[in-house]
């Protein structure tokens, strides 16, 4: 196996599964595949691979000693006048570099620092954000990240970036120029057209206001709101169908049939449907996700009612996994392509990529375990039932 090709290896493993053989054991097949075939790629591997390629190193990049990678990072940071941290720290550079080269994940700020220290291009930093961290691309609603992007794009050094940040801090706000209220794509397109520092500062002054409390992506929120509304409609329709069945069965018993509307559906109903495979404790709450054998593969991907409440109140930002899970549910319940699993799978990818690209979140990435899981479920006859079954299996003793 070519250890440099993370995506190629994942695709080969994925394609080795024959959907025609799913039949009655599709859930077991997918569950076993996740545990035995999916390799969780740590941030450290992405960093090592990047340095390996840039430095024209030879051999297996995973077998090269960490001290060799550390030496390259330390020398590169010195050459590019980049400090060991974006904030004050007493940690030694040797300790920090060792952490970066051994950790499964890092903070977003570390990627931005490495971008300057290793003289990365804007596309390389973008790749680390969307693939190594599995987070959104540059946040064009955050003036600091806009400055970072602008500097990578123009090959500016860390000291120049710092001077631009100081310039931004001293700007006076432009009245009635609410940059935060524009869609992310519109803001990005405007920034891409910026040709000089003066124009950049003029535009960034539109981000100056008393409170930056809502720096979340409006685009992602709009997609989430639309998908959440669709999910509530689907659930209400399913409830109504269940009511009709009960009425038919109990036709001899006088009862008032409840008519459900999307407004009757709350976060608890969404959890009940999307998390139906997760066992409930005596208090009526979902078992902790840490108790699942798939926790390390699907960390923080569960659409619980608590998480939905935080999203609806805008207490947390919508991420790619929130959008993908809701879109998966909508596709799992759609009659379109319901008799053609491969067509449904292909349509989901097209739809999801359109959404993720609009949100600057990067396209569907099969190397990610949770995304691979959703795709495999869509290739089965009953995607949602399979999704629930796999979750349920993961809690079995």
C-alpha cells in the first residue's frame, strides 16, 4: 500500500465491499468494516506526510524518526521568522513540535501557525483544515482568518501578518456595513478580489462592531434550518401515517385521530428518530456515546436533542456533520431512487457536495469514518434502519 495515499487506500477498502452481498447482513457487514478496515488517520500523519513530500525525503514516512521531522520544522520556523506559538507560552519548541508530530488532533490555531512556519500555500492550509482537522475551510466571517488567508495567498511572512492584525485592531468601524450579515460565499468572493492591503483594511472595517457574538456562518445556518424543517416535515408525516394505521386497527374503538404538523415536532422527536438505535437509560436519556465501540470513529457526531437545542439557539456553530446527518435522513426517507440504491448514493453525494461547497466546508471525504458510514448505509435497501442497527450493535456487550 502507498502510505502517502490516504484517500486512495480508503476508496480501495470501500470499493471492496459489494453492495449486492449486503442482503440480510448489511448492518453486520458495515459494522465489521468500520472496526476492521477503516484506519483513523491522525493529524500527525498529515503533518509528517506534508514535510516528507516538501523535503523530498525517502522511505516510509511513518518510519522516519520524529527528531528528523522536528529538525525540519524548527529550521523552517526560524527561516520564516515564525514564533513557536500564536500566544505566549513557556513550552519549549522541541516539546511543541513533538506534540504536533504525535497528536491525533490539534487546535485550529496550530494549523495557521504551521502555515506560516512551514511556508504553506493557501491551498495547503485549506487542505489541513478540511481534511486533517475535518473542520470548515477558512472562516470568511472571522477577520483574523481573512488576514491569514490573505497572507498565505500573497506569500506574506508571519511578521507582516502581525502588522496587518495590528492595523485591523486600530480600525474605526464603517457605519451600516454589516459584513457579518452577508452569506459566506459572497464575503469570500469579495475578499478574493482584494488586490492590496489598503483595500483589505477598508473591507475588514465592516467587521468592526461592538460585539462579534454572531460570527457563525449564515450560509451553514440557512442550510441547517432548511434541512431541519424538512426533517420535521418527514417525521410529522410518518407520525400521521402511524396514526392512520392505529385508527384502522382500532376502527371499532371511538378515538380522535391526532394530526401532526412540523410545528409539533421538537428536538426530542428528532432524537427519537435519528438515534433510535442508541439504548436509553432509566432516566430516558441516551447512553453516553463513550460507551459505544464506535465512539473513537464517530466522536461528537450523534444528533441528540441536547445538541439540536444548542444548534437551534445558535449556541454552537453548525458543522459539516450536522448537515450531512440531516441530509442523510432526508435521502433515507425519500421515494426518489428508492428502488435504486446506487442512484440514491450518487444523488446524495451530489447534493451534499453542493451544500458543503456553498458553506466552504470541503466535499464529502470518504477517508473520514463517519462519512464513509453514511455512504455505506445509503447503499443498503433501508439506510435509516441500517444506520440505527449499526449504532445499536456498537453498544452490545
